[in-house]
């Protein structure tokens, strides 16, 4: 009989986690990231190498590469609308409870239309949890920061912008940067910073750094086409200028919805927020509108914090919403 006890898993994981522990991650601040191969020691050579997560899928003529900047575990008490015990129970039911709470991944997407590379969001870059891994993930797939032509910031929370300004540098020197005007107005307002809770101050500070380092940043207004087949979609709620990105070609489409969904609590409920949402009613209203529509259309969705690569669909079981991970590999079969 196969023993699937926790003990078995613990032993199984220890070799892999040892390898992770000694792999240095290049950072944007260190300049041009170095390849991981150079850091391999003799001792590691006998074990499977730790690979950064990467997934690639096609939407018509677009190739989309999903990478990750890392993860952070959010305490069960960070979800207004339910108390910590209720959120922990939900997480346990799904076998998704971590000792530190609910695990948020920071998925990053690079859209390649054959001519231009568009990065969606930049990750927290070490300002939260175990993050700062986007540079090494990009090295692993052979994409250099200076080959990114454009960056879409879905909103100005620190976990979506940090990588652009980490180390106080313009880490994507050739990229045009797009942000919704409503978020720029909000996150650069000194009065709003002064009255904001402490946990939001970093987002104000990184926003100021963004405006300083990317003076040509383009402020958009809600729905807006960036290039043929790539459009911004107004998803105001999570922040005033929260946007998604629709990639569409040849009858296929993907909607990257950023923070419309958080693991464990969404899409089953719309009356559960995340702590960082200042206008909770607005966030709830957008989810209440979006979840049923996405379910009806069986829309292919990518979400920043859902389990890697964050690709899935909202399904309705007699009105009860659930997340269904979508297959992404072997799309040619
Ligand atoms: Zn986020």
C-alpha cells in the first residue's frame, strides 16, 4: 500500500528545497543577470536542478510566457468579509492552507506578438514574501530586460510595480509603460498617502519612484487598445484604475484580470475582500458583475495570484462559482 502520509511528503521535498536554498537569484539591481548554470556546485550536480516555473501558451498569433516573481503567504486575517478562522477553514477544505496563511503567487506574463514583447506587471521584487525571482526566470527563458518593448501596469500596488524600480533603477530601459490615469492620480496624491494605512505606504512610495524613473509613462483611460489584439479592460474596484489585459487573435482570447481573483476565497464569494482594497464596495461590485459573465462565456482567464501559471476559467455549478485550472501545454495536439 502506498503511504501518502505527511511524513513521506516531507522527506520527498527535502532534497528539492535544499537545492532551492543555495540557488542565488539574479536581481535587477545587480545589473545584467547572470546565468544560473555558473552557480552550480559539484554537490548539486547529482540532484535535479531547481527550475524557475515557466509556462507558455498560444493565443492566435501571440505567444504568452508565464513566469513568477515568487510568492507570499497572506495571513488568514487579511480577508475582510470573513474572520480568520473562516478563511482558514476554507483553505483547509481545499488543502491550500499554509502555516503563514493563503499563498499568493506573483505570476508575470510576457506577451510576444512576433514583433514586440509586452510585460504585464513587474512583481514585488523582494518587497513582499519570497520574491525577486523574475530576473532569474527571465534569464531562464532567454528574455533580457532591455528587450521588453512595453509594460502594462494593471494597478499601482507594490506587488505589481516593484520590479520596474528595484534598486532605484529603471530596470526596463526601453519599455513604454502604461498605467491607468485614475491610479496615477490616486497613488501620487500626498494627502491620500498621509491618510492611508501603513501597509499601503510602500505602494505610494514605489508609485513616486515609478513616476521619477519612467517620465514618459503613458496614462490611459479605462478601455484602450495598446496594439493590434492587445487591449486594456476597465476592471475598476480593487483600485480606482485597476485594469485587465485582453489578448485576442484568430477567434481565441485570454483575459488577464490581475487582482480580480484571490486564491481560496474567489470566485466562490464576492463579499470577501483583500485587506489592500480601500473601496471594498467597489471591489465587490466589480466581482459580482464579472464572475457570472466570465462563467457564462467560459472565458480563459489569467490571474496574478492564482496558483501558477494562474490560467483557468470560472465555472458555475448551479450558480456556485469555482475556479477550474486550464490546460496550457501541448496546444498543438
Ligand atoms: Zn496584487
